[in-house]
C-alpha cells in the first residue's frame, strides 16, 4: 500500500514538472516583428503620428 502511494506521488510530481516545462515553451506565433507598422505601434501604445518619418 505504501509503495502505491509513493509511485502515485512520483507520477504526480513528474506530471507536474512535465506540464510546467511544456507551458514555458515559446509559441511560434509569439515572435516580435522586425518592423512595427502603424497598427502594431498603436497596439503597443506608441503614437505613429509623432515619429520622425511622419510628414504633416
């Protein structure tokens, strides 16, 4: 009976660390773009109309 609880506890611990490791992997869609367009700048709180390239 004690062996069963030790094995069950061990499997739970191994499963916990396995899920934790998988959840830390970066998603392929979470990459940052090399160049930020005006829509992405607005999403990040940057006003694209105040940059050096804007001509008004």
